[in-house]
């Protein structure tokens, strides 16, 4: 596959983005739908919107998209109904024979049937709830009247007993008249029903005021909440009976009942009629319960039939909507017989796209085939990397910072190794690494099952980065073996310690009491250092110097990658006036420091490297004395210092003048002629400062200030970035000390007690602290710090990250977005 630009870059699939091309497709109208469908299944063509100036309603296929939206509404309605009924959809996707029109008709029929069933069920349920309330009212009102009748009968018997003799002088005259004349007795009316309990007091107060107290109200609370016929919700209510006199009082009571949402029900005065009504209501309740159950069973059958095909219908509806949305991006030819589209595709996909176009022509039985042609353009193509399930997570880490410019070197290639390694430098403990590995192996082994499930936000992130965590765990085991730490405990895994005590009293004194009795420990840190008084100074020095070595190495890698970028884009300016001075400046200072660290390790010298580096600038001509590590070091330092000072104006001055000269050469002769020998990236740099209407103008001051900012940023960044890598030392030390504290002060302390309960509590606290602090918080902390080192310290040496991602029309991507 042609990469364009030259063979200077390593032959890696991820090193450069895929070569892209701008293509044009001309599709006959009769085969347009099938063609776009095949292109969506292929997923290798990113179409442009050629109708951006048109509103959605002015586009060719606006009516079809409206139909798709209506189908989506019906499917959402079905999903809500299934969710309420507790019916789950089938996750198996199968081929369906329905086309778009047939599916639209079927969904309409099912919606109408389901709406009718729901409406009938709602009516029946409302009637059922009303009958339940009526039954409650009959029961409570019957108790009212029964108690009133018993009280009246008792009073009647008492009055008859009192009046069996002569009428006494104390007997009320009115009462005697009423007993003797039935026409003078007042006939009272009654209303019964249910009122919400929370409104009962206000209901009683308003009734009393509206009728001036000329009523008798009796209320009683219902033990269980009843289902309100109107709202369908459980509501606590009171049963009431109101006795009144006169039509005016009745009219007022009816209005008040309506205002308080009090449901009224008739209550017969005759006891026989009451019993008949009770039996009749009970029979109706039983009949309605059976009818409602049958209606619900019928509705569930409909929903189950929908659930078995729901995912297929939903996929088809979304697929059709995406097809018509894509068709709306194509421009209609003046003859209205074909559609014209433009878009980006990888070069390797040319044959596949042509085959898809040809197959769509055959399947649609079109008389005219589709036309595919490559267009020439100066527009920057999108960036497309072909990743797999292992590399995709690492590429996402890079893309979160910025999408790579078209075919610039991709940091994702190196991130696969450097990211988990730098994480492990801060997290080095092979016991903790094994815990991480076990957790991520569970995700990897069950990835097929977990991929089809709905996971939480945090779990979804962990599952997506399972291979990143696996690499982090493996490298943590490796660095843990180097640090010789297993939950902060050292082991003699690779042989005996090289040191032994000179006498029995040297056990915990210091390393001065140790004698070297055998060859150096073959791999990692000698276990004798752990627990000694000199452990912290020794490990501090080791990890700090190792952090500087790793940082300088990674920053040099970034500068070297910038060279490959410059060569690939044929930008000799960046090679001579950016790559070379940057490499000289960084290595004249910190490369030299790294060399001194290695020499000191190899020779065992006691030179003070801080003093050496400081006085390299303050007093470069002074004698080094005991800080001299090799012959001629003073001369070397003078040469490196001069090179570092020269590299700063080397970065700053020549490039703006070269860009100015190149601009003048471009506009000699023809105004818009482009010199064939001009560097591609120089032209791009000039394009940033030139304007199509004022192409003769060249803002030299702006270019110079821009270059000055870049130079200052690199010079200061070389110091600050090197210091930033000391976070590797700091976090590694913090992780080791925390692990040691939890082991010594929790586990061993609890184990020292001869009490099983204390030991169990100590083990539980140790496990909780290890998991919560070291395996969760420390993992997150080391991850974020490794992320920063890659984004800021490493990628700023070469990575522009101002591209845009290749987003092809693909049914697979659409289904992922929906999930």
C-alpha cells in the first residue's frame, strides 16, 4: 500500500494513518437506496454533506425520514409497554423478510391494536376501581345507617316507655305534635362517597360553612388505601355520609364534592335494596376481574410477539433512517435521474467500494451502473487507523488528547509499551500486579458475555480498557520483581543475598555492618536493603536517577519521531532548524546528566552530581576536583555548554527568514503558482500566515514571535519536563511506603496479638486498605500521572494532534452509538 512521502518510517500499520482519497460516486436514482445500504454495510466511505445550505425539510428524502421518525416513535411506545409489563426483548438478531413499507404497515396495525386493548383495559380498570369504591361505600354507609337505626329504635322504645302514662308537664310540645302528626316530620336527603383523607378536614369545614351548619356529616377512615378510578394511584380516603335538607343544600354539597374530588355513590334507603345492591356490585366485580385478566393476557401475548422481533424491527428502522439521512447528503443531478456524492475513503478500500457499487446495480436491476472516480484535492483528509480490540484502547488514550494530523507519526504505537511501563514504575509491586492481572483476566475471559450486557459507567470503562489494565499488571509484576516487593515484603527469588552480617549485632544497624560474601544479586534489588536503616536513602537515590534516565530517553524518542515526521512530509526546515538544535540542547544538558548517572553507577564514585551540573553553568572553567568522573570532563562540559547556548538561536532565528524567502519565491512570476520543489510543510506553514485575498502580505513579525514562543517553550520545557519525570520516583516511593505501613502497622501488629478476633479484624482492615487505597486509588493516581507524562512531556515534542477522525457511514457504528 502506498504511503506517500518516502520509506523513512518503520513499516507499522499504526505508525501512519491509512492513505486516504477524495472520491466521487454518481448513483442512478433507482439503485440509490440499495447502493447506500451496501456502502453502510461496508463502512469504509465517509460522505460529505453536499446540501448543507438546505434545511432538513427542503431535502429530497425528508418525507421518508419523517416516516422513519414515526416508526421510531411506535417502537419506543412498544418498548415502554413491554417495560411496564415486565417483558424483555430478545437479543438474537435474525434476518427479516419485511421491507420498509411492510414494516411500516405492520407497526401501524400493532400500535392500533395495542392502543385499543389498552383503552379497553383502562375503561374496565376504571369501572373496576369504581365498583371497589362503591363496595367500600356500601359497607361503611351500611354501618352508619345500621348504627343510626339501632340508636333510633332505642330512643323510640325509651320515648314510648316514657309516654305509656299520662303526658307529663315536662314533655316537649313539639315532640308530642310530631309523634301525633306524621306530616310535620322533616324528610332528610343523604349523599355518600369517598374523599381523600388529606382533604377530609377542609371538606368538612367548607360543608359546614356553605350550609350554615344545616347538615349532618359522618366520616370514617378506610384502613387500606384504595385505587382512585381517575388517577389509577393508591390514595388514602375517608368514607362519608352527608345528611341535608332541601335542594339548595344538595346543590351546594354536589359542587363542594366536585371541588374536593370526592367520588359520590348512591346508597338506597331500604335495607332490602341495600342487600341487593351489595350482591349486584360483588357479582360485577368478579366478572370484571375475569374480563380484565383476559384483556391483560391478550395484551401480554401481543407484547411477547412484538418482543421476539423488536430488536430486528428496531435495527431495520434505524438502518432505513440512516440510509435516507445519507441520501439527503447527496446532491441531485440536474436531470434528477442520478445522485452525486463526495467523500473520503481509504485507498485500500477502492476495490471493495467498486464491488459494492457493482453489486447494488445488479441487485436493483438498474440499466445504468454507478460511477466511481478519485478527485484531486488540497483539502486535508481525515485520519484513520485500523485497530483491533487490543490496540483500540491505547489509540483512544492518544485520541483523547487530539486526533493525529493526516499521516503524522502516531504515538499510539509507542504508547502500547511505554504507557503501561511508566505506570508500572510508579506501581511496582508484583503482589499488587498479580491482583490487577487476576481482575483483568476475568474481564478478558468473559469478554464475549460482558460485551453483550449493559454495564455501569465505571465498569464500562474498565471493560473497554481491559487490555491496557492487563499490560499495566504485567509490567507491574516485572517492576515489582525488580524492586523485590510483594505487598512490601522482599523475597530471595533469584538467589541468596550478596551480603551477610559481619557479626550478630549488625542485624538492624546499618549496611556498614554487612560484608559482601558472594556475587551481586542477579535480578533486581537485593532483599537485604529492605528493612535496613539505609533502605530509604538507597531506594530514593536509585529511583530518582532511574526516573531521570527514563524521562530523558522518552523525550529523546519524541524528538527522534519529529525527525521521521519531517522526513515523511519532506520538510527539511524542521530537520535542520528544529530537530537538530532540539536534540543538541536536550542532550547537552540532560543527556550529559544521564551519562554521568550511568558512569557513577558503573564506577561507584562518590561525585556530587548536583554540584557538577550547577557549577557547569555558574563556573564552567573551575576545576572539578573530587567530582570528576572521567578524564577530560571539564573540556566536555565546556563544549556541551557552548552547544546548548548555540542551539537556542539556531532554533529561533533561521526558520522565520527561510519561510520569508520561500514565500517570496512562491510569488515570483505567477501569483498563485506553486513551486514544485517547495517543501510540503513549508507551504503549509506559509498557508497559515497568508490570505487568499492578500497573498503578497507576509507578517514576518508574527512568524518570528510564533517561533520565539516555540523556542522558549522548548528550552523551559526541557527543564520542567525532566523535573516532571521525577513523579515516577515520588509515586513509586509513596506506593512502597504505603504498602509497608499497611503490612507492618496493620497486619503484623494485629498478628502479634494472641486473639483470634483481633487477628480477623486486622486481616480485614489490611485487605480493605490494600484494595481501596493501593489497588484502586493508587492505580488511578499512577494511571493519571502516566497519562500526563505521555500527553505533555512526550507528545509535545512531535505530535500536533490537529486532525479529524475518519467517521465512515457504517451500520455497525450506528448500532454502537445506540447501545
